[in-house]
C-alpha cells in the first residue's frame, strides 16, 4: 500500500516534523481538510516520537481523545494541522 502524497501546500515547519516522523517509521493515515478553519489536516498513525521545537505561528496541543487523535501541531491558528494517532 502506498502512502498518501505529501501536499505541496504543507508549510515548511510542519513539513520538517512530518519528514522527521516518516524517517522514524511513522506513516500517514489520512490527508484531508477540517472545515471551517483547517485547510490541510495530516494525521499520522503513531504518536510523535519526540517533542519538536515550535516555529513562529505554531502551537502544540495534547488532545488525548481517541475519537479524534492524540496530539497535534497547528500552524497559523489551525489553518494547517499535523496530528498523530495513538498507534
């Protein structure tokens, strides 16, 4: 099974985290949007392997809700989100 392509629109700070996670063996489970504010949502299969430094305009939230996901990095108030599952 091939992984979903990484959208070209993904901002550099989130792309850095995504590439680090993929290099550690994590996998993309879903690429979508999350209206009304999130234009790009990427959900990884497993939890983030480490805490990543926050770039300007980025926030981290521990959601811990199995209905949604474990945690997330938001950019620009949630316009783009990189989330991770419980794997």
